[in-house]
């Protein structure tokens, strides 16, 4: 009753699509005064059951999936001379990751090349490969390794470091420190002895050993050192807060 008779409604394809999306999530057969949740979300619940490989589902995972599909289509499209340089580079990176024949041919060589750098030399394979891969405790610096992991691979280890707006004054950006993520999903995977937690730890240990062996380490030596690595990560899990930061 308060609307002007001359007011126009948005009838663009985008507005119609948005309105249709909202209506599809409702269940208008339900009286909102009796069950407002089912009225407002019933359509969504019927059309989007929780996937078998997920413990929960919602609009954000749904959006993420559809964005990923759209990104895949864009990255697989032929390069255009008029497109942005960043788009061309993204397509080149995507194709390099999807070229399985080249990946099989390269095998472990790219990773071994990285392990020749002093900051990334790995004791578990150094004794076996020797030479340029040899690790020396006296010449190793934790600070330099953490810095290069962050600089070259944008990976936070032990401590997460990032730039974000100041919580007390959003007009400023500040450096923030946080606990880094663990290899397994939750702290409980390390600190409890449920069957699921034990299976997850065993699977992680098996993966670490397999990677070390793939890079040339003897299996027994790799297993002994990876057990120590898992024990160290377990100790870290015990001192972490329950809050799990995302990266």
C-alpha cells in the first residue's frame, strides 16, 4: 500500500534468476506460522541431501562446488590474446597440473630438485642420496627453513603468519600470528584413541613413509623417522587450542 504506482520491478534475467533461486528453497505448502524453518528451507532440504562423503552440507559448500565448476570451464577455455596476463598464467598452471603424461615422466625429479636447496634438505633421504641432498644439523637453520617455506610455497609451518585488517580498527592492516593447521583435520585425531582417530594416524604415517621411500629413503629408516615426526606433531596437537584456523 506504500508503494508508488510508478515503481518498476526488476525483470532482468539476473533478477528473475535470483528470485527463482529464493522461491526454489521455500516449501510454500507449509504454513510459516506453524513451521517457519520448513517453510523457508524445505525446498533446499528436499533438493540437497547431505552427500555421502560429507558430514554436513549447506549453501556455502554448494556455492563453492558451483564456483569450482565454473572456474574449471574458464581454465579449460582456449587462451585469448586479449585476455589478462594473469588469466593466461592461470590457464598455463592448470594445464601443467592436468597433464598426467608429463607428470608421470617427470616423476620425483621436481621435488628432488627442491630438496637440494640447503633450507629444504631432508634427513630421511639425505643419507641415502648423499651429495647435494646431504643434511647437516650444524648448517641447518629452522628460521631460514620456515622463512623459505613461506616465501617459496606460501606454507605456514608451526606458526601461521598473515596480513589482515585490525580487529580494533578496520582502517588499518596488521601482521597477525596464529597456530598453523595440522596434517589431520582435527586435534582429536591426535589426542584420542577412538578407532577412527587411530585409523587416521595410521593412514598419515603410511603416507609419510610412502613419500619418503618414493624419494629414495630405505623403508625401515623412513618408518623410524616418520614415527618421530608423527609423535612431534601429536605433541603440538596437545598444546593447540580447539579452535582450528583455516588457510
